[in-house]
């Protein structure tokens, strides 16, 4: 029956890499990453299989840190987009989760007769189920956390590394005798504490990201408030000087200089019109984001066309809609900067429809062609300077069961999204 044990081991080895790649952000293309990862994993697998047959199956848990962990970590560190605490935390996270499953299935097999049948069946089922759950519920939020947060990862990586060492030292290899009651209690406590700690870490990271988003929102509102104060001060000055403007106009008319008077009026009208505050919609938070980013776009020489129909009260979270607008408009401004002056255009359409759906469309100049990955979002956005933040937009669309589509055509980038109202 040792063949069942060996098959379960090989199956587990493959899925340790698969679970890691679910969250991994590569530095190079996925094709290059997969080829390098497959070649490295195959070589390591061969080495460990040879060690297993020469030294016995139990030796694997004893030398896994040197024969699997270190070489794999170095390989994917070279291929990783993030070469800081984010990489090491992810590496420890996926490895400890897989070792947790290995230990659990090992104990289940021990309880049912130590025949390796339960071990094989449980591992064949457990790894795909865990990967499916992580793909559906954790992958996108986690990748969003990676892209938006840069701090605190080293501390969490140290926690993950500590759990890695605890599992390595407390685990019971296949074929080794079971520990006494005290030893078994220590193992069970480590296995119980590990998922609780990871859940606490994820909650902490998510709250930190929300605080960051709230801070950015407050900064936009502060910027808009300062702009309003400046315009109010200019308005006060213009109103104070209006008597002088009227005297000048009266003098021109007495001299029958109608052309000069008309030109003076045009200049004065232009200055006064700049004092008008653009009220894009009735919702204060959305209006703050639009005012801030549309103002940035106009300062960069972009011609902005915006049609916004958003009421004061929304059936959606204001922060979610602000995340969509902030990220997409920021990307549009970055892309327009690469376009020649006169071709920098942004067209925005945003409305709450009669059936309470949010309809969003953004078209902007984008002279550089954009490659797309399998998930429909721009590939390698950090290198191309376009597409940053679209993972956050995708997360908002998923939260409301919405649709998000991005495409590039003839020097223009199209972002379209529909959000469906949450259930009451």
C-alpha cells in the first residue's frame, strides 16, 4: 500500500505550487513564469522522490526545508513582482496551509487504520476544494491588498515564518509513531491557532486598506474645499473691483470704442466664469472625487466631457463608487499624458438608471497599445503605466454582481461597467 502513500505525496507537492500561484504576481509574463516554475518544480520533485526512495518516506519532512522550501523560495523570489515582505508572507502562507492539510490528512489516516487509503482520498479532495474556495473568495481581495498596501508585510511574514517552523517541528511524519497526549495537544493547538491568526492578519490588512482609501477620500475633499475657498476669495476681490471695471467700460463707451469694450467684457467674463464651481452631481462624496480628478485632467491639458446623473442618496456604498471613479480616472490621466497635446480627451458617462443600476463608461486617449491578461484586465500594468487600480474596480464589480469590460482600440482605452443593486 506504500504506492498510495507515494501518490498522495506527489499530488500534494504539485498542489503546494498550484496554491502559491493562485496569489502570485509575476515580474515577467505568465508564459515565462510558468516555464521557469515548471522546470524548477520538476527538478525539485525528482530530487525529493530520489531522496524518498533512498532514505525512506519519513525523511522528506525532516529535510523538506532544505530540499523543497529554500530552493523553491529562491526560484519564485527571482520571478516575483514583489521582492519584499509581501512575497515572503505569501510563501509562508501557502506553505503552512498545505502543511496544515498534510498533517490533518495524516491524522485522519492514522485514526482509520493507517492504510494510506484515507490519506490519498482526502488529499485528492482537500487540495482542489481549498484551491477552489481560495480562487473564488480570497484571490482577488488578496491581490488587491498586495497592490495597495506596502507596509506591515514584514511583520506578518515573520508570523507566517514562525508558524512554518512550528509546523515543521511539531508535525508527525508519515510512518512515525504518534506522540504522547501532551505532544498531540501541542500539535492540535498549533493547528487551531494558525488559521485564527491568518484570519486576524487578513482583517488587519483589509482595515488598513480601508483606512488608506478613506484618507485618500478625505484628501480629495480637502483639496476641493481649498479650491472653493480660493475661488470665493477671488470672487470677493472681483466684486470689490467691479466698480473700477464699470468706470473703465464707461470711459470706453464715451470714446465710442465699442470693440475695446466688447473685448474687455469678454476678458472679464472669462475670469468670472472660472469662479463657477462645477457641481457634477448631488452626491457629496462622488462630487468630491469627480472635482478632484477632473480638475487634475484639465490641468494636464485634457478635454473632459462628463455626463453624471447620480442622486444624493445611493443604493450602493459611496466608497465603492468613489474607488471606481478614482482608479479609472487616475489611469485615464496617466494614459492621456502620453498623448500629444490636442489629442488628450476623456469622456465620462455615469448614471443611476431607473432600475437602480449604475451604468459607467470611461473613454480616454491611450496612444500605447495595451495587452490584456486572461482575466480581461491590462497585463503588466506597472510597466505600461496603465491599468493600475483596475483590480480594485474588478473587486467592486464582483461585490455587486456587476460586469466590467476593458478594451483598447485605435489609440483609445474603453472602460465600461454595470453594477446591480444589492439585495434588500
